[in-house]
């Protein structure tokens, strides 16, 4: 059996051999073959010569086979070690690559989150000025989704940027917004322009604040002028009021009693207007103390008597005697007077005005005034406490605004709603019943209230 046949037989049996064994067998087969060939060439019957001539090549073949096997084994071990090393390097490289990809994806998500959270509209254009990216603020500005915009030119639809008198506006069929626009070039490492980044910031709120600030400046100037006028008018008015009350008392039993009473009511009304202007121009800081609510209402009733009796209004009181509030008595009286005057003026002849005081579910004290008038038109409910806003033809628009400022200075609130059966319901809500607030906090809030009223 030759070397090739021997290898085929071994493979047929399913045996596994390495490279060294295969090459060794091939070498041995060639050596044996050469010995047999030499034996055929030497027909001498001398057995000894034949054995010697055959032993040399066999020994040499086995020596060569052993050397080749060792060399191949060493080479195999080196290759195996190199494969193991390369496998470890590949696994480590794959792990680093996976970490780098995960970090890159996380950074991409983070940057995208920042982009989407910006209030400014961010629009990214390529070098052909086609939209390739935009954030949610840009979608709201364009009034279109990203899928509708990406890939198209900018601007799209009926929206466009327009310049007017040195200002930039975003104008569409539905809105017109003052904006600030910035355009930034995007370059690669070689300086080639790859695209542009547009930043469009809506400054409507800023413009509104600027307008409000200008209005406040004018109101401050008006307030300072009003304070001076009030001071100059009230001095002679006090004397006139005193003389009119004396005249009304002297003419009480004469036919001129109604005339004298009308003069007194007119002067009281004028004095009330001046008082409101004084509070508006020079807001007072409340001095907190316990206030006997019933006593304060009795004092107000005396002031309201001419108007109440003139319209035959019945003031119905619904509170217990001795109940107390925490606040500035004179400021509370002024706020309540303004609300009661509105209620009496809005109510019909011989109507009823209800005045209640109760404790709320959270311990707050609620003063409630209900009238039988037409109520407040729904579109005006949010503006009813704005300065100079009035539903009366000759109203100054300061009474309810001053009442709201006084309540804010007390840390409370004032509300209005329409009643189901007609009329309006005003609520003055005081946060506490008996504990004065911290003076420093009160002064800070009062200053904010004064600034807002101006």
C-alpha cells in the first residue's frame, strides 16, 4: 500500500491528523519507495547487503520525519497563540467600538433633547438651502410638522420673514410676530460651507413688556400729578364738606333740606374720587392688626347712608358680632367701600345688597358682597380689576383696581363671578384670621402691588 493509499484509508476511517503527521507520512512513504526501487535495481541475493542498504534510508526517513514533526508542532503552537491573541484583540476592539457607538448615540440623543427644548425656532439648511432638521419650536412657528418641511426649501407655505422699519416680522395668514433672526454658516474641517443654521426668536413677550413698561412710566407720571392735584383740591374740599354738613343740619326742617342733602352727597362723592386717586397715586403700606369687622362695616354704613337711602337699598348683613380680621383697618374699609359702592350703584331701586363674612375650608376669611344688578359681561370679567377700566359711563375705573391692590398687599385675593339668578358676587379672601404677617414680607409684596398698579 503506497503513501497516498494509506492517507485515504485513514481518512475513510474518520481519523483526524494534523499537518505534521500528514507530511511525515508522505516523507516516509517516499523514503520506503526509494528503498524498494534500489532493491529492485540490485538483484543480488545477498540478504545482508539488502538489509544494510534498506536500513540507512529508513533511519534517515524517521529522523527527518521526527524533525519535521517537531518543527510543524512548534509552528502550530505559534499560530495557535497568534490566533488567540488576535481573537482577544478583536473582542476588545469590538467592545470599545460598541461603547463608542453607545456613547455617540447617547450624545446624539442628548443634543437632540437640547435642540428640541429650545424656545427659539432652530432650522438647519443644507448648502442648497433645503431644510434638513428643525425643532418643535420651528414646527409651531411654521405651523407644519417636520415630515412636511424636511427636504423642501425655506420658507414654505404662506409664512415669510419681512422687514419693516428696521424690525423683522414672521408673517403668515394666521399671525404676525416680531422676531429676531440669526443666520450662522456651517463649515467642515476644510472650510467648505456645508449648510446654515437659522435661529428665529419670537420676541412678542419682550415687546409686550416694553409696552407695559412705557405705559407704567406714563402712569407714574400721571400718578405724581394726580397726587399733587388731590392735595390741592382736598384742602378747600374739607372746608366745603364741613360747611355743607352744617347747612344740611340747619335746613333739616325746611323745604331746602333736599338741596342741602344733595350738596352733601355730591361733596362726599367727590371726596371718594379724590381718595381713590390718592390711593392710586401713593399706595399705602398696611399696618397689620386685629380689625373688628362689624365696627368697620358700621362706619362704612354711615358713609354710604346718603346713597343707600337715595335708592332705598337695603344692606343685609350676614355675620356674627365680634368677628375679627387681620389687616389694616382703613385700607380694608377703603377696599370694601369701593365694592359696596359698585354693588349699590348696580342694584335697582329698592334692591338688596348682601354682605357676608364666613370662614373658608382652609381657614381663610371670606368677605362676600352680592348685588341684584345686571352682573359683569363675561368678556369683561378678566379686565374688571384693570386700572381705568369701567363699565360705567362716568366711572374712573380706579375703585376695583385699588381694592385688588389692597387685597394683594394683605396677601389675599379678590374674585368676581356672576350669580345664576342675576347680579354679581365679589369675594375678598383674607389668608389668615388673627395672625399678622411678617412685616418685611408684607412691605415687599406691597411695593410689588404699588408698582403693578402704576
